[in-house]
C-alpha cells in the first residue's frame, strides 16, 4: 500500500531530483507539490515544479504556489549562482502545458491532508515558510500529518554562513515556528536531515556517468548536477556533488536510511552572526526532544536508492 | 451608503463597546467579527464576541475564531486582572444561541473581502496575529482593503511595559509583519491609533452615570467600564476610564475624529526591554511613511460620538 | 566650602559652556576634565577641552585623554554637522599652551577621587565610555563618588534616532554598565538629565544678544550657539537653542534646579531600532529605582543661572 | 633566552596545571599572574593562584586580583560542580603566606608589559574580562604584546551550552571586544585554542597513575584531575580528562604543538541560544582573518610535554 507524500519545495536542482525520485518510487504516492521562494523566486520555482512533473509524466499532480517572502523578515535570499538562472543549472526542461492550481500552497496542503484516507507525510526541501503558515493557521490539520521530514540545518557548520544552512537561513522565523515552537495540539513526528548527513551523500563524477547512460530523464539530472558540481568545485573546492534534497526524500520513502537521534532543536532567530543556526541538543539535557535529527547515513545504500529510482524512468 | 467594516478583536470590555458602537452606526455595516487570543483566551474572546452581537440584536453577523497563539513566540500575554475573568469586567451577558462559523478567522476575512461589493475597512482592536496571517498568506486580498485602522502602540510610553502598549506587546512579530514589512502588492491605507490619543479619550465617573440612564445596553457598558475604572484607580491612580477600542472604531466610522500624521513605523521585535515598542518616525527622515499615526483627537466630539451611539440602543 | 567636580565630556559647544559655567561658579571647584570621543574625535575633544580651560583662565586644571572608541561596539558616531568641524560651531579659540596630562582619563579619575578630601561629584556630558571603565575596573573608587550627574537619554523621544538620545546612542553598552548594571560595592547617587528637560532649557535668539554684550567669553559662547541654532533651524525647524550640557552642570552646581524622580533605568543594548533607548520606569513597579531622572526644570532660573555665570567672565 | 609570559586565569584545576607547567618550563619566565572570576569567585581564584605558586616554590611571582563580574552583563556563571567548591577538585593546597599585590590585574598587566625588555606573551585561560579591560583602556600597551594565546571557544559544539564554550560564554562581550573588535593600534598575533583540540588532549586514567608516582606536586595534580574525571564520567560519560588550559599554556611555551589556521572569529553576543558561540570563518570569505584558530594537535606530544614538565617538580 502506498503512503501519500506532499512535497513543499523550491526547485532547484536537488528538489528536481527529489521530485523525480518520489514519482519513480512505488512505496509512495506524490499527492501534491507546493512551492516556496528560496533558491530562486516563486514564479521560477513554480514553473520548475510543473515542468519537472511533466518530465516525469505526471503533469496531473497538482502544484500550488506558496509564499514568495519569508514568514517575518525579507532578506536577499536568492542563491542563483549555485543553481543557475532558472534554478536548474541551466538545463532547460520541456515546458509543461499545466499551470498551478488555483488554491494557494496552504490551501492545497489543508485540502490534501483532510481528503487523504491515511496520514500524509510532508517533505520540505525549501525554506519552511509554507509549513509555518500551516502550523500557525491550521494547527489541527498539521497535527494529522503522519510525519514531517525536513531538509535543513546542521549540527556542525553551515553552508550559507559559518553558522547557518541555506533553507533555515532563508527563513529562520518559519523554521523556529515549525521546529522550536510548533504549538500543535498533537506533536508531529519530525525528522530534521541536515548538512551533517546530506553533504556525505554525494555523487562522484563517475556516478554522473552512470546516470548519463540511463535514459533521458537521468541524463538531464546528470547535466544539471554537472552544473552544481562545477559550482562546488569553484566555490569550495569539492569534487563531489551532494544530494541534499534527494536524500531527504529517500528517507521519507524508505525510513531508516538516515540514522537519527532524538534532540531538542532551537532555531536561532537573532539578528546576529548565528541567525539561522539550528542548535541541536542531542543529549536533551535542557529540554525534551522535539525532533529526530539525522546523525548518520548509509551512504552507499542511499546513493544506490536514488540512482536506481532515476534509472526507472528508462524502463517506462 | 454604508461602508463594510470587518472587526478583528479580543473582547474585552472596550472591544465590546467598539462592537456596540459599530452596530449602532448607520454609516457602516459590520459584516463580520474575527477573534484573537489577547486579553483573555480565544475561547472566551469568541464567546464574548457572540454574546455581544446577540446583545446588540445582531446574532446574524458571522463570528470566526482565529489564532490563539502569537505569530512567532508564545508569551504569557493575558491581562485578566484588568478585564476580569471573562474579559468583560465581571459583567455577565445573556448567552447567544449562535456559535462561530466553521470558517477560520483568516478564511472569513478572505471571503468577506472577496465578496464585498466595495472595499472593506478592517478594524483591529486586539493583537495583530490574524491580520499578519492575512498579509502573509493572502497579500492580494489584503491589498484590496479600503483601510486598516489599528488600536495599538504609542509614540510615548507604553502601558504593558515602559516601552510597549499591550496589543503590540502581545504579538510584536505580527505587528512588525503588518506595519513594518507589510509586503503587499499595493499599500493599504493604514491608521495607527495608539495610547497617545486613546488615553485622552476617557470617561469621567459622571459620564458613566449618563450611560446608566440610557437603557439596558448602555447600562451594561457602564457596569463593565466601572470595573475597568476600578482597575485603573487601583493600578495607576487614574480616575477616568479610557476608551481605547471604541475610539478606534469611531475613527473608522467617522474618519478624521483622530488627527493623524504620516510616519514610518518600526515595531521592535528584539527580545529586550523595548520589545513591542512602536518607533514612530514622524518626520520620516529615514524612511517613507508607511502609516498615518494618531497624534491628536477631538476628545469631546469623540466621547459624544461614542456615547450617543450607545444611547441609540434605548431607542430601538 | 567648595565641592570638587570632575567633568567627563566631549566638547562640543554645549560641553564648552558647561566647562565655562563650572569655572565661573564659586560653589564648586573643577578639579579635572577627562575627554571622550563623541561629537567629534578624541584628539579634537581633548584639544577643545584644553583651549576652553585656557579661555577661562584655568589652563592649570588637568585634562586627561580618554577613550576614542565605545565600550563594546564601534559605530559611526560622529555628529560633526551639528557641532561644526572642530566641534565648536566653527568658533576658533586661542590655542592653549598646555597639553593633556600623561595619565589616562581613567587614571585621572581614580587619582582625583582618591586624593580628594571630600567626595567628588562626577558630571558626564558625553558618551559614558570612560565612566563605564571606572565602574568596571575600579568599582571601589566609583563607590566613593558623592554623586554622578549625567546628560543623557530621554523618557520620551530621542534626538539621534526616534528612540535614542545621542550620548546614550553613541555608547549604549557603556550606559548600560553605568546605569543599569553598575555593580558597585555601594550605589552612587545618580541623576540622569535627559532631553525631556534639556530641550526646554533653551535660549531664544534675544538671549544670545544678551550674551554678546557681556564680554569676550560670553560673546564667543553666543557665536558658537548661533551656529548650533542655525543647525536646529535647518534640521528640525526649532528657533531656540537648547543648553543640554550646561543645564546638567548647573544642576550639579546647584542641586534642585532640575526636578527628578526616582526610577529604574534600563538602557537598551539590542542591535535594533531601539538601540540606545533609556527605558525609565518612573513607577518602579518592576525594579527598585536606580537613579533620579529629571522630569521637570525651572527654566527661567536655569537660564538665568547659566547666563549670569557666563557674565562673570566680564567682571574678571 | 627565556620569553616572558603573563597568565590571566581563574584557577580552577586546569589553570593550576597550566601554572605548574609554566613554572617548570625553562623556555619561559612566568612574570605575573592575574585572576578573574570564572569557574569560582574572584576571592577563590586569587587564593588558589597564590597557593599554586607557593606549591611551585614561586611565591615571589606577583598575583593581582582582577574583575569579579563580566565586562557588560552579570550572569550566574559559576561552575563549581565541575571544579569542586574551592575550584581545585577538593584538593587542599598548603596556604601561601603571600597575598595579592596592591595593583589591580589591569595595572599589573600594564606595568609588566611596559617594564619587560622583550615583548610579553599573554596567556588567558579564563573569561576574557581583564584582557578586554586592557584592550579598551590601554590599547597601546596591548599592541606591544608578542602574542595572545586564549583558551576559549570552539568551531564545533560548546560545553556550557550546545553553542558555547565556558570561558567565552561566561563573558561573551569581553571576548567580542578582544577577538572580534580588538581596536588596537597594531594587531596582536592571537591564537584561539578551543574545545576542538583541547578535548582531544586528554589523560586516560592510567596517565593519572604515572603522575601519582612522580612526586608530591604531580600527585596533587592527579588527585585534582581525578575529581574532574569523575565529573566528566558522571555528566557526559567520558572516561578521559581533557587538559584544556595546560594545552594552551604548552602551545604558548612551545609554539606549534597546536596546528592553527587563520580565520575571522566573530563572538556571538546576542541574548539568545547562540550567546557565547565563536563563529570561525576558516575560509575567511567575508572578512580578513583576525586570529589563528586551533584545528589540530599532536596529542601524544602535547600530553608528554605536560606530563614531563609536571615530573620536573620531583627532580627539584
Ligand atoms: Ca531545495
Ligand atoms: Ca482589545
Ligand atoms: Ca556633550
Ligand atoms: Ca580556566
């Protein structure tokens, strides 16, 4: 029996691969995609989500447009140099004939959760603005989620600043509202998968070669990741390309790929050098754990999982 | 022709009088009431809103329940000692047979604005949580408001802390989102009416005597204000009772009762002694004005306006 | 019997008049002047202090150079447009042959307090950096002060920002250390005289005429104040020139000119819009009073006091 | 030729071993010890410093009492449960007949640096309050230091909070003043040695056995460390005892034991969950490096260095 999954994302190269991984996985049904401004603006992330679904042959999955500005404060939070002008590493997808549904991201989330016959897993691979709106305006609906799996934060260093990972940094107040003060009637089982494990789940250049020989869809992924890889090489001298969002989706599809420990997570919302830091108190001395935080990952299994799902498109 | 008015409130004694003033004013039509936790909890403010409308003979006006926790951070933000356990100074109203509508406060706001044949004036006399949700989730809808009139803040001293007025202090992040970073497609004409003018718009004890002889509804108001007056006497030695929320409603009904000047308003969201302060830059040296801020009021006219409207109930 | 007075200042036009007022007052003996960066840099304020003392015929009073940067954070905290390039409104004083003593401002404060046969009154008319150093490094010495009289802050609006008065804004952490967390063995009787009373203690243009006819020193003061007046006219449309620092010195010389009330004072050190605000809790509900805060002033007496002292120079 | 070393500390077990290491090292001359409140109060840290020097046979080295409260804000910053009531793990040292010099810590620092015939190395193994005073009041003197070596901070997790190491947490504003805004005429070569390397420089239980058989002084160290080890076992399940302060002193004596990289260091002074965090930007993308930050250590060499110096006492 397939589990319903909702994806809130800001595609984005690795969001694209997360979408493709979900669609190609029989364990889950991707029941909707909501978009948020993040790596690039909301118009682009929405367009990209539609085009990626069309590429996957699932233009029927509803896409709803969400927030284009952070929950509280506006910052210059674009990351176009890493993701290319269209957010997809310069790869041009065929344009989907479909448009977003009329419902807002928040409305689609609410309708989907209410309509689902079993609890929905919400996967978030962008800034948490839409999810914060859900928690704030519809706490009872949020309480009915089966699970929330978030790509964000880190126990150690950040990537956007020395302290902060990009998704959390782009909207720290939303992350605070969701992770530190969820304020729901019932707690939602939450897994936070951060840079500590996503950076390790990385393709080497020859992994891209394998993708390139696995059909059109996988080859497009390889092209986009190649762009990403070049940015990593140029900016921080890495010669591998991490699969941040795909790993998080993989964990949502096959729980346990990431090893997580219960911890209290406090998101730093100060306007200072630690803005957007996720303080993870693994020992939970001070507060009760509020989430499971990824501390380890079976890297070969995770990479194989993602690659083989992308290869599925060649068999269709 | 009557103008449509939506009231977002946390009744509360002076919210009660604001509601009664609106219902008794032919210039406007009160098209909906949304509630927010503030002076007392959301269950009580919603119950009170329903009962006040029944008292006014308008149980048909829809009441929608809104947020019970602040936009970002939870604080102990109740003021029961001033407003009495039920928020109405111990006055017990007949219980309305009506309940709140199924829609949330946010949904009722959106539906009302969309359905209205002319632009709606939104009056806010509680913490701005619901209004912040409207601005954040439905910026296009918020942009269609005719006017936003807010009871909140002060140019000078606060009442909840040396720096902060209660409504803003109770949810500074919501106030920041609405007043400092509205982020709407089109600016909404906004008037901020703070303690500088509301404190001056105060009944003396003999004004209460006039109310007492003006029918059941006015007499109930007098009883509730008597309770309020006692609290003011006890806590800060004042022998008059300010009509914070009624003045703001009066200004919404008859624009110009309050003299306002354009100013940039920055809400302090730091976690420090100035949390909830509204910094009003009247000269607007640094930033373009974002609101009209009340600096003066024609006190006798304002009091007469409110009193005479409450007296209308005796003539029904 | 004369009381010893130490002045910590950043001349500055009104510091100049404060110095001249002190020297011309038989009730006190100005036993030393320490300088701080503020209106202009430390080199200029030190040079000005020396030159003003020479003008007053008291080049023998020791001047010690103090801090040129704030207690904690460096900001662009110069106010040259108001005070003129040399801080004295373009008035050029005869250059004193004297230089500063070798001791630092902190050392001179400590030596002076220790050597004095009766408790010293410390008057501060600039940012509180040096005073914070005294409180932090020599708490026992600070405890022996007879009184600390500070020009700074305001109960109402600021002048440097909507929230903050210049001296406090220029070094909020120093002010916090001195006023909010003094941490001394014994409390020092402290009077904070802010804009609420200093703005009212203002010369009208014809007051400057009286000064001009009262000898060289007073005429120089008139010239400098004329410059100041022009800045006030230009910037905020005022047609009077406030005597901030001279009033504070006058209060130190003749205690009671300013009416003060006990209050707890919390200096805002957040990095936000209220940075440098002085939160004055006159009712002291939350905390024990830590200072006397000026709330009123006998304006005619204060102006007459200052003017007549400046006229004393003509009689020498 | 011996290099002069000044130690600013809060003994404390590991400060004690740092002192003993310095005295037993022919490469340096310990020319003074200044104390600061930290692990325990200033009276105790001063008493302990005197007693440790007497134990080392060097009661002649001057000890000066420094700050007992942080640079800006007072917090409950004692760590008595880790260090025992007297800060030395319950080990009772013979009481030294000597007392502290009359000079304050700041005065002793200034005199020592001025009097030295070659540049002084300042080692700081407690909160940085005294050092901040030196930088703030005597920037020219601070500029003449040969080197500043600090035990504090971490690139990764903290020990006092998830974000902050104890010494920095105990006085973040002092650390900010010294590390982030030194404001000196000439930069002082600064090495920050944090938990990333000090935690790895740890004795195992059998290392304590070796100490126990190496004379009275080393045996006393073993006894004190045993107490410390028990605390680590109890609190965080570690079965080794790190030599935080001794490693920092060892690096000062034999530069290069710690591998350090240039980095910009920003101390978090917000009042939030990251207070006291040291943000180390190793790549220095945003700002010029301001310090060398320890990233690695030759653990066996470091442990052998410290142990062999403590064994020197048996040979005297
Ligand atoms: Ca993403
Ligand atoms: Ca209200
Ligand atoms: Ca001044
Ligand atoms: Ca130590």
